[in-house]
């Protein structure tokens, strides 16, 4: 599928993109190449191909789900400029 300049401008308008008039032919060429690749991929017969999540058929190495850090909120809040009821107080930034 080949796109012309008017179609590229329409796509840019729908996407709310501002493009220079001089760049339109390059965009048309690049988008046409992408659409041609999609058409080519759609022509491949995938009947009987089982979808897979990963190209390698192997299990992922997982670490044990163990607690590795302790809660030190009191220590961190002791050096904070302002704390109230276990929460950090920060200056208001939006009026």
C-alpha cells in the first residue's frame, strides 16, 4: 500500500502532529514501507502455529520470595524536616 501526500497530512492531522511540508514525501515513503511490511507479514500462513510467549522453551530462573530489607521508617523520618503521624510533610506546590 502506498500513501500519498494528502493521506500523510490527514494522518498527521488526526494524530495532532505538526509536520513540515518538506518532510511529507519522506513520511509518505516511510509509512508506505511499514504498511508494505505489514501486508507481507499478513500473507504468511500461520495456520497451525501455536502462539508462544517466548521463543526459547525454558523456565525462567526465579529467586526465592524472601524479605531482604527491614522497615526503617522511624530512622528515616528522624532526619526528615517535617513528619506527622508517620507521613512526610512537604511544601504545597500547587495553589
